[in-house]
């Protein structure tokens, strides 16, 4: 493999078609590694998470016989309590999972060459790695640990957060049978209650809708949650709206709304990638709190995922109780840090 460093965003953007071809065969098909998402994140630096003046692209790619075979989407930045290190593009707050792009069959060779390249290549701003949000079963993690131990390089790796997922069944009733009796009855009760007291409907946003209007409605619902008010800065709203627009363009947006008596009562912003639905964020209208609109819509979304033959609904980072009540099984996101001298 021949490794090279890309620091010019224009050069990176010229790789879009190759990047997407690589993303289609990478060992970990995550929406956060898709070109549309990575570019959108970089344009706003995660909705203002990182300062523009200290952020630099440090993308490392590997080719073999001219073919793009691997990519380490990295950048450097610094702010208070966060010194300059090589981090994943997307790190850390708004991108639930991150990793390298590379087919599994070539992954060990790619990471081996990558570590050697970081140790020796000129032009890198830092030779320290501070990589967050690996899924705990990512083969990249085991390879990084193995190589560092072989080379006598010290490293740190720790659990950052749980990230529950719901394995899909072939039928709705089979899914209900897989969760506790109490929760099974609770879901059925909430669905009946919504239908009994309201005219109930739900829909998925498509290109026929006014996405700007739909996203504004979604953001307004998010803002009713006090814990999300500080998160929704103007820069963050721009990032979320742009990410939704790009996802719609490539057919990976799954923005849904529950309608009660003609009004939006709840919404889920999710992405489609591989055979999975990735539930990214949610909001609800407190005027309908008596009928648990978030629960009602989530049940409908899970049923839709089953009907589409998806294998999993990933509830992503966070240990909120409702994720486990609907059948969530824990996995975790992991960090990996080392200094390559």
C-alpha cells in the first residue's frame, strides 16, 4: 500500500466517488463514514464543536495499484482541555460511531501501514492519536491493541458510553414476544390509547416534502426538551439541517413524524445504512404527553423496520431507560489513545 497525507479539503472532496466506493465495501458500514456525512461535519466542524482557527485536515489514505483501499479520516484541533492530537473527523459529540474505512481482508495491513506512516511521515501536525467512538466489537480496536503491544507502544483504551441496539425479528408479534411481558403490554396499551383518543397517522419525509419546513418542525420539538436547549446552538441547527438535506439526496434519510389530530406530536431523525436503521435524535410535542407520542412513533418505526427486512434498529449512544424497555441490548463505544514517537 502507498500512503499519502491530504490536508486540502478540495483534494479530499475530489475523492467523493472513490470514497463512496470504499464505504460500500468497508468493514464497518456506518452512516457517519459516508462521504456526505463526513463533508457536512467538516464544513461546520460538528456544529461548532471545534474552533475553525485551530482545525486542520489530516486525512491519510492508502492506495494499492491505484485503487483507494483504505482511509483514516483524521483532523487536528485544540481547545480548552483538548490539546492538539489526531482525531477522527466527526469526533466526538454528534457522530455516534467512527472507524477507519477499509475492507476487512485488508484492515490489518492498512492499520499496520498507517501506524508506520504516522510515525515517520513529514507534514503531520501531531503524531498522537486520540480516537473516539469505536464500536466495542470493531476489529480495528483489536488490531490497534495487538500492533501497539507488538511494538511496545503504550496506549489507553476505555469505555465511553453504552449504545443499545434492538435486533429485528421477522414479524411484529415475534418482536413483541422478545421483550418483557410488562413492556409488551405497555406498547400495545399506548398504541390503543393513541388511536382511541386521537386521529392518528404517521409519515416518512420524502423529496416531495419541504425538508426545510420539516426540519424546522423537528428542531422546534427538540427544543421543548430542556436538556437539548443548550445543544441546539445556531451552528448546530445548521449542521443538523444540512446533514438531513444531504442524507435525503443520497436516500439515507429517515425523518418520521407522528400526527395526532392533524398536529405533529413526535419525530425521529434517523439514517439508513447497510441493513440497519440508526436512530439519531428525537423530539416530541408536550401538548400530547398524556398519550406518550414518542413511544407510539417508535413502535411504528420498529414495525416499519421489521416490514422492510432490516436486521437492526440501533438506538445509538446513551443509556436512556426507554431504550432498554423496548428491547435494547447493550454494546459500547470505546476510545483509543496512543503517542507514536
